[in-house]
């Protein structure tokens, strides 16, 4: 589908758009009362992810309310392990749970049936695209192999991913195999999202920041590069944002090494370093989500600092990580107006 004046697509192509287009990671979520209502009606979180009708509804909710420049498909990075039969559950107040995988489990992984399992998500992409205003971009996504693997190995979220780091040192061959399997399935999944109408896709490496230098190259860069090479060899027009949260100085060559079109920046990335990275290509970020909870001057000052340093180059305005459930929806209204220059 021809992109119709979708500003985020222009930025991903290296253009400077002023004011910068914006969307927020986790923009459909528990801070919105309309999300909580749909979520309650859906039953479980995964039921919501696999209902094309309800996933479409929650994807559109933040677009109706705020008119963001992009919608992001409502789903989760853990639908891939779920499709791999790792028994993914989301328990209230506990975050995700999976059956922890071991070497034998990795050797037994079976990619067959994955595309079929994910078909409702792809159907949602088509429905969302059909319902969106022409100028609103649609973003698809997947988790990066490292981040998805951390949940598969521990069987739940952990503060520092010690189980996956340890597993990777003890069982490097099995671990490499797991990353390759996840990369190849993720590439197929992203191609299907693009074919169904996604204008661009984001790869979330939320746990990149716990890796040492060599492990970052092997477990964060290499598998993301494998996904991007695979997607671009099949869909040369694909646009890809890579977000390696917490990667710090290792972001210096991340865009070049992965071949991403743009890189996402978390809020710990100094704006001076962000400006250097932006000279090489488009950047996305990086407001601290806690500024959206705080509101007022903390919110305004954070926005203004980003716009001042990064606003004259290719920028997609975003948070440095997902918006949290405590955020006041009115603070998001204030954020959108300020980024668009309607209240400065
Ligand atoms: O950005 C969006 O609005 C699109 C939807 C989206 C969700 N998860 C919905 C969700 C996206 C892009 C994700 C990505 C995701 N999921 C990541 C990478 C980004 C990040 O935040 O680091 C990760 C690590 C996950 C795994 C995951 N899913 C966790 C750890 C949790 C529990 C923590 C939490 O926030 O509840 C989830 C659940 C989840 N995914 C929710 C939502 C809206 C909340 C579940 C609910 O509504 O009950």
C-alpha cells in the first residue's frame, strides 16, 4: 500500500519533520479506562491478543483519544513462545509465566504451526489498517531473540536476566540455536505483518542492557541483524526500528551493525550522545515515562529538552520505555499538545 503522507515513514526514510511525529510505547494499555474495560470483557490477556476484533479495538483507542501519528498493533512479544507451545500465561499481578526451557526443550522446538497460531494477529493488522485514518502509520513489532529467550529460559520476568546469562555461558550451542530459531520465526512473522499492512516494524530488545560487550554483539546485534537481513531480502521496502534498551555506549554502532532504519533510545541515553547518533540516522525516544506520571513542569521540561536537542533532525518523539499504568491520561493530552507546539 502506498504510504499516504505518513510522517513516521518520512522520518524513517531520513527526513526531518517538524514538529516531529509521535507515538508512545505501550500506548494501548492499563492507564486508559477504555482499555481496562475491553480487557475485562476479553477474559485473559492472551484472549485479547488473539481476538482480531478486540485487538483492533484496543489498538484504535489511543488513536481516537490522542490522534498519535502511529498506531502500534496490540499484541505481545511472548506470542512467539506461546506459538512454540511454551504454555505462556499472564497471571494477575505476576507478569508473564512460561514453562522454562532446557537444552532438550530447545532441541525439540518445532516451527511448524507457528504461522497458523499467529494468524489472528495478522488478521488484526489488516483490520486495523482498514480502520485507521490514511495519515496514521501502522507499526507492527516483535521481541528481539535475546529478550524473548530471557523469558523462555527463566519462565518468568527477572530483574537482571541472570538465568539466561548463565544458560548462555553453560550451553552456548543450544543457546545459539534458540536465538536462530527465534530470529527466523520472528522474520517470517514481521514479513506477514508488513504484507497485511504494517508501514514499519519495531524490534524490542528490552533486556539488551544486561549484556557485556561480547554478549551484546553475539546475542543482541547478531540475531537482530539476522531478522533484518531476512526481512529486507524478502521485502526491500520494509522499514525497521530497533530498540535496545539500556545498551548505553554500545548503541554507537548498533544501527550500522543491525542495518536498522532507525534506533530507539531509552531515557538514560544522554541527549548529547543521542545527537551524535542522529547524525548517522533517525532516532526515536526518549522521554522518561515517570515524567508522564509526574506531569506539570517535569513533563514540559523533559519534552522541551528533547525537542531542543533532537528536533532539528530526523526524530520520532516517544518515551524511553513503555507508558506505565499510573500515568494520568490528561498528562498524555498535555504531552501531545506540547510536542506539536500547541502549548509552548
Ligand atoms: O505498545 C503497545 O501499546 C502495543 C502492545 C504491547 C504490549 N506488550 C501489550 C501488553 C507491546 C509492544 C508489548 C511488548 C512487550 N511485552 C515487551 C517489550 C517492550 C517492553 O515493555 O519492554 C515485553 C518485555 C513484553 C512482555 C510482557 N508483556 C511483560 C513483562 C508483561 C507484564 C508486565 C506488564 O506490563 O503488565 C506483559 C503484559 C502486557 N503486554 C500488558 C500489555 C498492555 C499488560 C497486561 C494486561 O493488560 O493485563
